[in-house]
C-alpha cells in the first residue's frame, strides 16, 4: 500500500483567509475570538502568578502549537499533554518542558517516548503502578539522563492513581530505584471541590517521602474544574488546566468566567423552521459533540435566551424556541452557540479559525488532532 | 497565508500495513472485521430485495468511497449523503446516484451543489420550506437538466420536514413550478416504530399529489432504527440506512443483529488498575464519543460481561468491573469494545483499519471526515 492511497482530502479549500469577514465562514464551524483568548490566557496566568504556582496548560483543549507558545509567553512553565503524539507535535514546535499525564504502555509507545526524551530536555511522565514503572524502566534503563516520573495519586477523582499516601511513597521509592528513571514528584487530577482531600493526601505522602529520605521535586495539581481552588492546595507547586483558554458553558457554570469570556463559538445556520417553536440548525454531534457535562441540553444559543438545543443527531440540532424570543430565528439566520465543552469540539476539526471583531485573523491547523495516541 | 501553513500532520506514520497482526495496532483505534462487514451489506440488501425496495445506504457511517462501491455492487441503488462535501468525495470516486437529505442553504453551498449537479447525472436534494426551494431555484434557474428535489416530511421524527400532507403537496407544487427544479418525490426520517404514521402521511400526500396531477417519482423512507420495519411502509419505493454496515450496540439492542454482526470494535488497552473493581483504559470520548443513545454506559466490553464503562473523560475510560469476571483485565491487556454508536466513532479517525481473522487487510482513508459541510 502506498502512502498515496492513504491520504485523504482536507478542509483546506473551504477555509477563509485573513481579512475575510466571519459571515463568509461556512457553517458549522467553531471560531475563536482573539481578544477573549488573550484575556483568558492573561487572567489565569495572573491568578497562578499571584499564588506563586507554576502553571502548566493542558494542550488537549486546543492542540495548536501557536497557542501553546502564547501560553508560555504569558508565563506558563511548560505544557501538559495526554498523548505521546501530542507531545511530539509540540516538541517539533520548539517546546521542551512537557509533562505527559498518562500511563504509557506498550513497546511502540515506550520507544517513541525514549526517542522524544533524547530530543528534548524537559520531558516528564507519570505512573500509578509497578507495571507502568517496569515498562518505563525497561526502555530507559542505561539512559545517561533519567526520565522524571511523577506518581499519579487518586485523591478522590476516581480515575487513575495510587489509592493511598503509603502506596504513593512506595511507588516513588520504586521509581527512584529504577534504572533510567528519577522520581519526579506527585500528580493528581482531583474531583471538583476536592481541595481538602488533595491537601491531606499530599501532606501525608510528603511526610512519608521525607521519612524515606526522598525529595519531591514537584507537586502537580490539576483540572479546570479546580482552577480557582488551586490556592487551597498549598503543597502544590504547579497547576494544570486546559479548558480555560477557550472557556465554555461548563466553565461559566462553574463561575470561572462570564459568558463574555467564552472565546469559542460554534457558528451554525438555521436550515429549517418546521413549526412555530422548532428551529433546526446544521450543527449536530459532529460539530457540538454529545458531551453534556451535566447539562440537559447541547449548548447556549446566543441572542435567544429561551432557546434550548433539545436534540442532536449527527448533522442536525433541534432547537425548542419556547416562548419569549419573539418569532425566533428565520431560515438562513446564522447563530452563535457556546458549546457545553470546548475540548471535544476542537478535536472534530482539522483547522481552527480565529477572528477579531468579526474579521478573520488566522487559520491554524489543529495539529495534534486525530493522531490517535 | 500559504497552504503550507495550513497543513497538519496525519496519522499515516502510525498505521499498520496489510498483513500486520491486529495486536500490532496501537490503541485506541476502531477496526473493522471484513467478514462481518460483507455479511451486514449482504443481509440488509437481501431484505430490501425481498421487499422490492430500492436501497440507498447512508455513507455518513463510514465516509469511505470503497465501502460505498461495495454497497452498490451488492445491489444498492445509490447513496445518501448529508453534506455537499461528502457528496463531492463520493462523486469523485465515480458514484453518480446521490441523494443529499439536507436543506442546502447559502450562496457558497448552492454554487457547489450546482457544480456537482453539472458533473453527475443522479444528484437529488431535499427541501422542507419555500425558502429552501427559492434558494435552490435561484441558483438552478435556467439549467437544461432540472435538479430533482424531494419534499422532506416530518412524519413524527420531530426534526426537519413539512408538518402535514397538505403542506407536502403545496411544497411539491412549488418545486414543480420552480425554474431549474423538478419534483423528485417524498422523503422522511421517521421516529422509531412510526411505520403506521409514515404510511398514513404518505398515503394522504399521494392522494393530494394525484388530485393536483403531480407524479411522485420516489418515496424515500429511512433510518437504521426503522430498517426492518421498512416493509410496513408499503408506499415507499426506497429505504435509506447507514449504521447497519458496521452495526453497534444500539442496533444489537434494536434486535437488528447479534453481537457477532458488530463489525466495528474499538481496540483499547488497560493502562491502570487502581482498585480491585476499577480498570482504566486508554479510550475516552476522543475514541468512543459520549453518545449514549439511551444507554447508561459507554460501550460493551467483550469478554467481560460484568464490566461497565461507567465514565469517560477525553483520553480515559473508567470501567467498573463489578463482580463475576474474576480478577478482571490486567494492566496492558487489550480489550475490544462495541461502541454505542459507530457513526460518530468513524468521524473521529482519519483512517480506518480493516482485518480478517486478526490480520490487517487494508487501511482506508475516512475520506469525507472533517470536511465540515
């Protein structure tokens, strides 16, 4: 099979050019407001600076190297990735301080991790089991420069992570003793509102590490849901967050920002008005995704406060107009929708369109989308 | 801006080659079983043939021209697309009979529709409003060969469509009278179990059309949920369905097939076993999507009947192992998951991997993915 038979068309012929008006952008499409983007980057960095916390943005939200550079220029320490392929793309773009917060497993992925480590100075990984540590050490053994590995701690989030401070200490000691690895610190993705649990888990772990004579170079707390609780975890040295750069309906609900800070809008067009109270738009799950994040409907329709996107199929969104917005939007009217969750919307599109005051400023490839692992 | 700055990496370096074992495919990844695929294509075509119905597969599920050719070779009349860009890709691949079941709106899209119509003999569109018909006629006026336009009817599905047989007849007459357009028939996407409603709506509409002296060239019923009810709509001349080609947890639940007919499995790897009852896999919403389709969890884990994927974040799936499957999968174990909904999984990946008995047979670009409209 040749590479040629594998290539696929792209959306490039459909993209606008800088200077084009947003009205010329075909729907459905997410677009990013440059001023809101810059405001979000600056505001969260200021908060982290004020707390004396290093900030490590998670690039899963945007997957665009240019935006990571903007985050770093504003003061971020480095970046957080979830996949090796993501990390490779950002390393290619010149970023050296990368934490991959995922248990890396399998010969092919471990080989790529080693290769990336040899290319950049600041690669760090995480582990929550002896098996993952053994996999890492099996590949990194003998490296002149060890790979820092942080212990992932389950402080109540209920996903990955060691279950107790005792287990955290034991795994730290195992990493410390492993050929080619260095104990890099502690990492957690906490449950929302779990600052006290995080603090207690870290305090007990630090005491245990100290008793074992192990230094803890970093304590990495995380999550946009816990973003403005970061100062409550006084033991943490850094915080990771992704969604804040675009913001979305979920971060507005969390009180992290106002609707006027939502940099991403999904542009959609009304394609049908079957009844007086129903409008159908050209954005469905393949533009908005089916992520609810606790909401009962599928995004916020700007300009129509009574409208609710009650149903999505793949290419259609069904809006119940309710009462109180007058006749509602006409066929052909373009709507702006604040999605429930930006990160999954980004992941659907090969390119992202940016604008200022309705004029397209740039088009960025969503470079790390669709690379699988 | 040059095209170069717009291009993005692809997953091509990560793809297996024909002859590779499935075990070498990096996770997370959907893969397609060739024999099940062929069985699904044949079985549904046989059913449609037995009912004397034309069959028009919806390509949204796979977005792969080679598969559309397999569907047509089995006896399908043509294809159903939801977007112009999808239709263009399949026309480029030599398919001429294409029905786009979407209200096309906007100058740029209408211009592309006209251009596509001039290229292929069998393009057909749909409309559910005078506004959409006016838009189409505004661009197609004067064409020597009119564009057939079907009237979309809301027979209970609650999405797009005229609301009554009287409105259907009136819109048919409007299309018939419009310069550059021809009345192409009736189309519906019914609610599940709505065959009697569909039949009543179509019967009344046909009577009205007959009273106006209007021929009805086609009656297009649709949907995988209504797939094996197609014979209950005796007025229909064709049926459209997409999901049947891969099948998924939803079509098993509907009784359309058995689990052994699910051609798509999402391959995932266990990356963490934090507790005795919890396993975490490397497939989250960016591999399985958050489509629930009425299920309470996120896919069927083969080999572990008590396992439930209770939570997804973007790159993690949290499995509650419950009791009864022994110790459950170990870290590093590869799992196969039948997703709730195949169509949205396809849409996340740039390439699809096919296999027979665990040996990779081919890798197809998901050619019409991410083209936006």
